[in-house]
């Protein structure tokens, strides 16, 4: 091309060879190490124990050290409820149950449905209290069975009182005894209303024969609380005695159980 010679092209700059990069003296190599500071971790706030936690421990310790005599009725009930209600203050419920039913015996004897109605109770509490009641009855029945019934009268009265004194309806039960006056069976023959439980003398005699019983003790409760026998009680007892004698079965006694005590026909001269 005119005016341009072959030597007039711009020469590209020479490219220098790149050596091993590991030998480059980077300034960073000689710098002080980088220190990364972390903010101090915040301490977790202490977990506060429920206000009733220490109370439970103290109550358990008192029971362990001094026994049930050191605890009021509501505290003993409260202690039992710890198992059913593990993370809640049970004192209000224990007091509410005693207020509703009157005392420990009546709390345990109350129908499960009525226990469950108390605020804070419910079916679980009702069932556990009924289990405790059943265990108590079973233990007293076992004690009554260990010796001749007529020689362990206090144990018999205690058992009958636990089983029947707080029942809302009248029950008629019979204790069937062998020739050594030991308990063969304890059976509720009938359950009635608040003031009457129909009973059939011939049924008692028939059942005594089936169990090979030599004697019986009649027991019924008065839900009114007064254990004094009524004229109707006296009349039906005479009919039962006659039916039992016909099959050579002796009627040792007839007990009437009330909330505050018991009466014996034999002690009253009625048998």
C-alpha cells in the first residue's frame, strides 16, 4: 500500500513468561495473622422451677421421715395425686375433693362419675382413687380371712365399714362362714334404694348350701348414717333366721353399718 513500508507495522509488546506463582513474594505473606473475634455467647436464662416443685419434695420428705401422722388429710390426698398429675399443683384439687365429699373415706368411696365432676379431677383421678379404695378393701378382707371372723370382730367391723358405710344406696350382703367360722365368701345379695334393699331369705339359704357354709353373718348399711335397726330390719332378720335354720345354717349376727358406727343385733338382744 502507498506510503507504507513493511517496517511500519506496530510491533506487539513482548509477553514475559510467568514463573511459578508459589515463588511470588506476596505482601500478604508477611502480614500479621487475621484474628476473627466472635461475640461472647449469651448465657441462657435459668429455668425457673414451678412453684410447687419444692413443695412436693418437702411433702414427700415429711411423709418419709414422720409417716402419715405428720400430714393433714388434704396433704395425704395431695401426695397420692402427685402420681396422677405429675406437673401441676395438686393442693387445690385435694382440698376441693374433701370439701365436696367431707372426708378421706367418703372421697375414696364416692362414685367415679362424681369424683370426675370435681374441677381438676377428671376420669384419670377418679380411676386412681377408686383403685386405692379397692386395694384398701381387699387388704381388709384378707385380714378378716386370716382368722376366724368371730374372733377378729374389730377387723370385721372395720372391713364392713370401709366397704359399705359410704355407699349412696342400701346394700344387703352376707358373709358365708365355714365350720371354723372362717370367711368363705362375701357377697352382695341385693342393692336397692337410699332406704331399702329387698332381700329374699330363701336365696340366702340356697346360696349357703351351694357354698357348704355352716353359718352366716348378715350385713346391711343405712345411707342415712344412723345404724340403729328399723322395725323392718328386725322383721326380715327373723325370716332369714328361720330359712337358714331349715337347712342347718346358723345366723351369727346381723350388722347395720352407718357412717359413724355400727350396731349388732346380737349385742342389742335382737338375735
